[in-house]
C-alpha cells in the first residue's frame, strides 16, 4: 500500500514515473491532465470548460479540479493506495487534498519532487509534441509552475514527506532512485 504524490515542472517525467510505480505497486495512477484530456476527447461538459485553459497553458480553475479529485479518491480502488500526478498544482489544491485525505483517514507516504533544468524541460516538451506543447504554451506553463505550483514543494517539506530526486537522468535511473526512497 503506497500513497504517492508527484511534484515537478511540466516535462519532468511525472507521468512516466507515476505509471511505472503504479504498475510496480499495483495502485491506481491518477493523472488530472490525463483525465482532462480524456474529457476533452469525450466532449463532456468538464472537457468543454477545461479546453481553453489547457490550450493556453493556464491552470484549469480549482472548482473543476477539486470535484474531480474528490470523486476519484473516493472510488473503491483508491482504498489500496494511489499515485497522484499533476495534482496538487497550487496551495489551495494542496490544502483541499490534505483535508480530503484526513476525512478519508488516508495519509500520503511521500511527495516526490523531480528536479530537471528548464532547458531540458523545454527540449523534452518540444520533442513530445502534445497539442499544448508549442513554444508559447510551454513558456506560459513554466511560468505558472514557478508562480503557483513551486510553493507546493514547501507545503510538503513542512510536513516532512518531501523527497527531491534528480530527474535529469535515464528513466531507469530515476525509477530506481524513487523505488529506493519508497521502500526505505
Ligand atoms: P504537464 O505536466 O506537462 O503540464 P499535465 O498533463 O499534468 O501536463 O497537465 C496539462 C494541463 O492540464 C495543464 O497545463 C493544466 O491546464 C491542466 N491541469 C492538469 N492538472 C491540473 C490541476 N491539478 N489544476 C489545474 N489544471 C490542471
């Protein structure tokens, strides 16, 4: 049973590592970005509301995300642990999550922070070529990360569960480092 939160800038490799750990520990991988992209594909009301923000590289408003995460974490499969990827992305989301988890009597084991230099992030995102991976949007997402998301690192540091890992290495090297931490 593991409860893991991934932190780090866009392009840091959160999604890849979260998926690997999800397989290893047999726990759901909960990616708010993936849920939103699926909602856009399915043309749901959530997707229609979220699309403009995502295309611009802005955060989707909290009221859309908080309902979504509450719904997901109260599903039966989330009882056995989870790995969160892309949430929380600002301090309001971090406080909401803390309250929600306390109500569920669940406590995160680690907040795993992937460290990658900006120029590597930009190169990776341009290579990935997702719809929201053009130069203007990338620049905006990095700015939003610095302004809104980076403070979440301090939130988990204060709670004593922050672990920072060098994400500028091979996928396998990062995975091995994460597993060592999680199993310590
Ligand atoms: P990346 O890590 O490359 O930014 P994500 O898939 O995590 O990719 O997120 C893509 C987009 O989805 C974000 O730019 C944002 O618009 C939206 N999004 C995802 N998670 C959240 C969240 N927790 N709060 C607000 N917006 C979010």
